[in-house]
C-alpha cells in the first residue's frame, strides 16, 4: 500500500530546513486548512450532482442536462448563483443568532470532515478519542438548527427546529450505541488504529452478527441524523415549506445546503470507517495474491468509493420512502431502535468476551 | 313523487307545490325552519342530503333555493324555495344545524346576496374580504371600482365573527364572537403553500404538533363565474366549466351541456353520447392519477409522483390529439361535441387500457404497499358515513366512508345505465380508504372504456341547434359524477338568450367544509395528508 505519509513528512522536512518550528506548523496548518476547505467545496459540488442524477434516474428523468456535457457544469452555475444572491435581512429577528446559526452548522461539519481517515497516512488529526470527538462535534450542528429556527421568528421555522431537536437528540443515542458496539469490538477510539485493526478483514465481517445489526442501526440512525428522507421532518417542504431554514437566503442558505450534503458524506465516511474498513482495501484472510492486487488500488479511492456507496443507499431511501410523522419517528427510535441497539451492545460484549469472532 | 306531495301538504298546508324539472315547494320564511326539520326527520321523506343551496335575487325579493336529496327514497330530489321581500336586512333561518353542509353554503349566499342566516354559528363572508362593500350577485350591485378600490394594505387577521341569535319571542339579536382565542397558536397554511394544491389558506390552531381547529379562508382566485355568466349567452358560458375543476373539465362541461339540452328538449346523437362518456372516464383516470401523485408527494414520496404523471401524460396526449388542448379542453358543446375523434383515438385508448393494470400494480408496490405510507394514511382523518352524508361529501371521498353516492348509478345520465361497472366502496372512513377508492375507480373507468372503445357508433357528433340559443322560462338542475364528487348546475331562465341565474354546485366546496372536522385532533403532518386524500381543487371552490 502506498503511504501518503511519505509526502507529508517530506514536506515537513522541506519546511523545517529553512523555517523555525512554529513557522513550519503555521504554514502546514494553513495548507491543511486550505486543502480541507477545497475538499469540502469539491465534495459538496459532487454530491449535489450525484444526488440530482440519482434521483432523476429513480424518477424516469434525465436530471440536469443543459449546462455542460450531461449537465456537469450545472452545479458550478448553481454555486455561483447562490454566492451572488442577496442576503435578505428580516424585521423582528434575533440578528446575532440568525447570522450565527449557519456558521455553527458549517463549522461543525468542516471539523468532522477533517477527522475522517482519507487514506493511508492522510490523517489530519490523530486523536486517541477520534471517533468520540466526531460524535461530540456533530452535536454542535443541532444547536445551529435550533438557533436558526428560533432566531427566524417564524412559526414554521420554530416547529421545524423543535422537530429537529427532538429528532437529532433521539437518534444520536442509537447512532452512538451503534458506534460504541464497534468500539467495544475494536477496543480503541483512535481513528488510525480503528482502520489498521481492519487490516485482516473489515469489522462488518469480523464482528459478523452484532456488527451487521450495528451497521443497519447505524444507517437508519445516520439517515435521521442528517435530516434526510424518510426522516426529513425538520424541513418537510410539504408541511413547513422549508422548515428551519425557511427565512434564509443567499450564502447563508447555501451553508445549510452544503452542510446537509457534506453531513451525508460524513456519516457515510464514518460508516465506512467503523464497518467497512475506512481506507483499508478489501482483504480476505488467506487470499494473499488477491489482497496484494487490492492493495494496488489507492487507499483514497477505497475510502471515497465506500463512502459514496453508503451515500447511494441513503439517497435511495430518500427517493423511495414517504416521510414518517413526528410521533411515528420518535416511537420508532425510543420503542424499537434504541432497545435493539442496547441489546446489540450486550450481544457484542458477549461475543467479544467469549471470542466468537474472527 | 305524489306520495311526497301528499306528506308535504299534510305537514305544511300553506306550502305551494309546483311540478317543474323537480318538485318545487315554496314556503314562507316563518315556516321554513320547522318545515326543513320535518323534511329531514319525517318518516317517508327523510331528505338527508342538502345537495345545493342557491342564493337568488328576484328583484322584488331575495331568497334561497334548497335542493334536497333523500338517500333512503331512491335519491328523489326536491327543491324548496324560501324568499324574503326585505332588501335592506334580509334574514332567513339557518339550517346549518340540520345539514352541516349548509354552514359554508349559507356563508357563500351571505357573501353574495347579503342574506343573514339566523342562528348560523359563524356569519362571516366566505370569499370576499370583510371590508367589501356591496353584495356582488344582487341584480342592483354597483360594480364601480371606486367603491372597492384595490387595497394597498394587508388585510388584518380578522378574528371577529358574528351570530344572529333568535330568542324565544322571535327577536333577533346580533352576538359578536371570535374565531380563535387570543392565546391560541395559529399557524397559517397557505395561501402560498406547496401542499394546498392551489391558492387556499387554512388557519390552523395548534397545540404543539396537534391541530385543534382549522379555519378555511378562501376566495384568493375567485373569478365570479356565476355573475359573469348572467351577462353571457349559453354557448359563451360553456368554457367556464373547464376552468373550475380543471381535472373534471369534461364532466363539468358535460353537466352544463346536459342541463341546457334538458331545458331545450334537445336529443343528443348516440355517437356524441359515447364520446362524451369516454372522455369523462379518461378525465376521471387522469384526475385520479394526479391525485395519486399528489398524495404521494405530499407524504414525501416524490418518486411515486412521477410514476403517476407518466401515465397521465398518455391521457393528455389523447386529449391533445382530439380536442387540441391538454388542459381546458373545451370539447363538449350544446348538442354534442365540437370535433370528431382523432384517427389514433381508438389505438391510444387501447394502449392505455392495456398498460394500466401493470402500472397500478407498480403504484401499489412503490407507494400503497409501503409500511410508512400505510401508517401515514390509515386511521387518519376519520369521517363517518353519517358525517359524510350530513356534510354532503360525495365522490371518492364519500365512498371512502362507505356512502354509496355515485351519481352515475343513482341518477344515470348519458349512456351510463347501459354500462357494466361497479361503484367502489371502502369502509375504512379514513384517508387510506379515500385513496384506495380512487385507485380502484381507475380500474372501473378502464372497464368502461374497454366496453366502449370498440363500439363507438357512426353518426353525427352533434345535433342541429339554432343559431341563437334561448331557453324557455323556468329552472333546471342537473347533476353528474365529476372526478371529485357530484357536480351540479342550476340554471334559471326568463326566456332570454342569457341565463337569469346560473349556479355551479361544486363538490370541492363541500370537501373543504370537513377540513375542520377531519383534522381536529390529528397532527400538522396529518392535515396535509387529509387534504391530499380529500383531494380538493381550489378553482372549483373559488368559482
């Protein structure tokens, strides 16, 4: 496997050659920040087109076709439009909170993006509590939504925000429990170690029954956590027009929009990290030549490919299912999903204790 | 009929009974409420459906004509005429406690004629703004724009309402009231809202997510069709019907043409009859497909919406080839239809019939069979059979409450009596039943088309009609089964080439009347579901 760490350490040595240490760190931080923002934008553009094309195919349509070949430039046009749109300021809103909300959401999603394992040696921060950190930061996003709904001083946004608060706080429990199930199995929260622990085989295969159950719970909870259909109640456009971001315009709306797509990528990225090996190629114990061939595919491609696959499944949900109602959604979480994840956690603990895994 | 006459003259000897298009009973205002109660409750009469309420201005007096139907007596229809000579402060007793449907109907009459209904629970205008001056459908209405200038300021949320209460001595007192209390959390749904299917506004008082009360605010796109019609000739008013419920364009126009033909005593050629029925059924399929798509979309299943539209496109293509338009087809004319069928018509209809069963299966697979969709639709928006009758909820929504009310069976018109089809009934009384009735009616409509597609007789497509069409003096009422329920047309003529009064009794007007009843106690999301399953079309309300 090619280790991208060689490049980064070369850059580090090169900078250290003529700069003091603090300046090196500063320059490196700036470069990484730029790279993260660039990745963020490119991924968002890709995801917008990805979803539009996928949903068009589900619906017997072609999707955007006019701008560029197969409508490839459509997203750039949209992005440009949203950048030059006016930021409409409203009467009777809480101005400070109204403007703060989109930044809270976008910040939390950028920070989460920076924690993902992009490839072999492409790990920006290597915490010993990496996955825990991602979960913690993801909760900040809820705050942004609640503030947006409250500060807009609109009945629709307020109902949307309350729904969102109820939904995200509930489904975070199942999401967390599904992740804890895997942490119990792996015995670490460090992202790098989590990936290397799947060198032999991915967790979903190694942990078999409880890991598969945890994966299914995770996908359902992640769909709810990202406010996507069938759990898109906070912005249910047929009930609340646009839910919590009804009153936003221009790039502030764009932040909500980008964060929604990027959160889809992030939960898919976490799914691939926790269950599908992160950037680790598909390894089957005993098949050494097969494993070697797999190693030739760059690790970045593995990570992105797995994440796009999980996103595909979540997009598929949205364009197939009707929306659930708030009481149905909450009772599904508290009466079925959470007890199931708790039981699954116990099951996993038993499997680990008795060594019933690969 | 003679039996009814007998009972009526026994109950109210002073009633004047005339036989015209229907049995018409003229009663005095002071007797009206007691007589209405007797009509509803006396054994042998049991007129349990108030089919239409027609406000009238006879210049020397104002009044109302009530069309009543008895479901237990083989759908006999009678009309009752009540009039008051007072033009300054006309008052008639309300029957909204006997037939709940009268609640909105009487508000419409008040709005257009200024007749105040005594003991009506909520005597506000229905379509016009509260500050509107004058009553537009009165014959002496002053339409000077200076009287009612285009408002430049927002309309205040007027929660004030009024009741005219009669005490034991017969004195009528004005009692002010309120639609919503001050501390209620009222959410506006509409007039611009993705799920109101048009420019409709619901003011919903909510407690958290639970809807407590819904107030219907209508009239945003009212075009005054009834008033306009009074100044036009009969062939000229035909095109209005396509613009009321645009998803029942053919049926509505069929109804108006039949009413005029009935008054003229005109025989419509067989070929035209068959074509009309086929177009009606195609329209019904198209309407139910749209309803399927919109229900799915309102519930968040956007993909199913496109599936419904895919097949609807085929029907619109058929219309386009024959009628020259995909919407507002303007196809029926007095005496027949305007143009002959396109050469591809038979082929296209056969293709549609052959693919529909498999496509319906696909809809059930993608939407109706889905657990989430079932949970969202079932046990939501309960409307009992008694309420459906009392609120005169006809069409698929009424049949979803197990009320057999299909006009094609009850008052067979055109060639429906020769056709073999079933009236679809569902017993769930909820949104799911209403939805399923529509899906099954698509099958029945295909069955009707199948019976007719190879048996379109040769012959004229329209009868010979005089250049200037004049109806004899009198009044006529005709009903058809439109896509959303029983559509009625009332015409009163003085023998001129213009009608003296035209009233369109639209099914959707009654449908919004149950929004408050069906939505109370359910959630905001259910309000959208219930609206989608009732499937009202706004231009049909704001005619």
